């Protein structure tokens, strides 16, 4: 069942460091745990790290920090001009990922997995075939 949340996006992995990039009211499949990586369809697709969760608020407040180091690791596995997208519907426990080329999604790069990192890794492995 989808969980309504108030999400606050930070550019760093430290809550309150600088100004929040944005915030929005959304639905997540489940409220993630602090320390979990969270992929999200945003202008900075991910990876995000859950840096704080406040369950005392209604709806729950989830703070996501952009994980620049992990992003660089993912980018290093991609050809120039390519990107990765990863997301999970608020109604499904499965994560979906695909590789985007200069003209759109690459055929056969779509993957489904139990975690966002697994889905991303599977999608990136399609580039090695």
C-alpha cells in the first residue's frame, strides 16, 4: 500500500547542509530506512541516500541527499552521452532501471529487481553483452 511522504531533497549527504534543492509531497511504496539508497525519477535521477526519516510527522518526512560519489561510480560504467534511469512505482515492490542513449532508451536495457542498485547493475550489464 502506498505511503504518503513529504520528501526533502539535499545536494549533499548532510541534512541541513546548504539549502534544500526542493521538497514535495509524494507517495512511496514504503518509507525507506535511513542509510538506504533511493533512486528517484527527478532531474538528478539518483542515486539518493536516505539521510533522515521523521515518522512523527504526518505525512512522514523523508530527507534524501544526493550521493555524488556513487553517481560518479555509475557514470564511469556508462559510455559518453548515456545515462541511467531507475525508479519504483508507489504500488510495486520492484525497482526498474534502463540505460538511456543520446536518442532514448536502449533496447534490451530494461531490468527489474528487488533493489534499485540491483536493477541499475543489471541494466548496466546489458552494455557489456
